[in-house]
C-alpha cells in the first residue's frame, strides 16, 4: 500500500458526529493514523487516491456499532500518539 506524499502541514484527521443519521464519520490523510484505524476499525468506507496512491480514507461508523467505543476512547480523543 503506497501512500501519497502529502506535506505534514496539509495532513489532517477529523471526527464528525451526525446525530440525525446516528453515525460517526472519521477522515484521515495521515499514514500513521490510517494504519491505526485500519487495524482497529477495518476496511474504510471510502478510500481516496491521488496519482494511484492513497491520499486519505473515511470510515462511517453507526452509533450502534461496537467499534464506536474505540473512537471515543481517551487516547483517540486527546491524542495518544
């Protein structure tokens, strides 16, 4: 798996909570975070590519999915890098 070489200043990770749809949406363009989420959450809902290399990924996790507990752990929310 090749990751696109995005400058550190342009890399991001966002977590959005959609109460209407009852789901959590996570997006990252950082390779280390992508690999961590890949292990914990499984295959992403959508993967974004630039020049045939991964440039980001999105996971959509419903509130009733047990994986949502991982997203709201203290380490993830505060940033235990």
